[in-house]
C-alpha cells in the first residue's frame, strides 16, 4: 500500500539577525524584595562584561534588495502552501494493474470510407464525346462534375430501374469488342 504524501511545512523567510540588547540587571531593591539572598548576588555581579559586549555589538545589517525579494516570495509561497493544504480533497486511489483487461464499452462504429477501385474500359468515340457534352451542360447549370462522377450517376440511374426497364435500356447499348485497340502500324 502506498504511503500518503508527507504534509509540506512552509519555511519562513530568513530574518536578519538582530542581537537583542542585554536585559537590564534588576536593581537591588527589586531583587531584595523578591529574595534577600539573590539581592546580594545581584549586587555583587560584575556589570562591566555585559557593557563591553553591548558596546561591541554592531547595529543590525540592513537587508539588501535581493534579501527583501527572496523574503517576499517565500512569504507568498508559504501562504499559498497553507491555502493548498487547507483544501480538503479525496486522495487518489492507486489502482493495481488487473491481470485481465476489463471489457471495453462498445465504441460507436465509424463508417469506413469506401475503397476506391481503378479500372479501364473501352467505349466508342461517340459515347465518349457524350461524356464531354454532359460535363459542359452541367457546368452551364452551375455544377462542375468529373467524368467518374458522371459515370457513377449513370450507374445509380440504371440501378434504380426495374428489371424490364433495365433490360430495355441495355438492349439499346451496342456490344463492342473488348481489349486494347490495335496500334496504327500493326494489324
């Protein structure tokens, strides 16, 4: 089981060390009122040692701009950390990988693009010229079409006919010899 993350504790900005002035020694009267034995000890304590230390103490150093900026940023970060830790949320549970993959929900099936087929065919010149004429007619009506689109439209019309009509139309189409035409020099 995973350990919960450690709680972060904000660091405070480094403060310039300021030596506090030594506390004034209690007067004999105050000390005598508290305890008569201590009054004697306080009265006999040498005062010059603390006075010399106070004289040698340097005034506190003024923090530089960098120190001020660092302190300001650390303060902002500490406040943000405290706010972030104050937010109550459920810890994410660590899931162990399952031995078998769970059954996935059925995704909507995308329709596949139809596979395009390239083919070649032969036709009489007069019928091939009609393809050009139909393309020009449609261009005049405001819709540009390609030769393959025209042929597909013709197939769609033939498919929409009933059996008797289809047989009648195909009876009017002339049969031609299949294969590649012979080259002019060879017969």
